[in-house]
């Protein structure tokens, strides 16, 4: 760097000062800047370039291996997904079959329940009709029993009265009979 400064000073230009023409010349002087940069850098050791090349080859091979593994996994997943798809199709078919059977069973239970409900309603109506008939019969029997009881009571009164009348007639006859015997 000092050599570049000395050369610039020899040209009549100073660092950071000068005429406007010197600044333009300095900007356009790229070869001098390259020489400054090259002089400032230390030379690269010989092993760096082959090491970088080997590292790039290792990275490229690693990427190729990862790509191959990804492709193998993708192919494996594809075949596995086909197998799973076939199993799901079989399960779906079985589920539809079971669902169809279950639907038929439920429908038959619903039909049976409807029939049983209709029969139960009919039986309940028949029992209700019979109970009404029995209630009517009980009412009729009660009336008949009451009438029979009244008739029996009336007949007993009549018999008692008749017995009393007959008893009075007997007594009256027996008094006459005694009185006729006494007279006679």
C-alpha cells in the first residue's frame, strides 16, 4: 500500500486533496486499485482450492443421495397408499353391507313395533268394550237383585201379615169352637 501511495504522490496527487481532474483520474484508475488489493492480500495456499472442490463434490453427492432417498420413500409411500386404499375399499364395502343389514333389521323392528302397537290398541279397545259390557251387566244385575230383594221383602211382609191374619182367624175360630163346646 505504501508503494501505491508513493506512486500517487509522485504523480502529483495527494491523498484526499488535489484538483478536480485528479479525483476523476483516481476514480478511473482501476488497475491501480487492483494492484492495491492484490498487494494487500496474502497469497492463497495451494490446498484451499482442492479442499473447496472436494467439499462441493461431497455436498453434491449428499444432495443426490437425499434425492434418491426421497424418491424411494415417495415410491414406497405410493405403493403403501395403494394398499391402504384397497383395504379402505374393502372396509367400506363391508361397512355398507353391514349398514344394509342393520337397516333391514331396524325396519323390520319398526314394522313389528307398529303391528304390536296396532294389536295392543285393538286389545285395549276390546278390553274396554268388555269392561263397559260388564259394568252394564253389573248395573242390570244390581237392579234385578234390588227388585228381587224388594219383592222378597214384600212377600215376607205379606206372609207375616197373612200369618197374623190367619193366626187371628184361627184364634177366632178356636174361640168359637170352645164357645160352641161350652154351649153344647
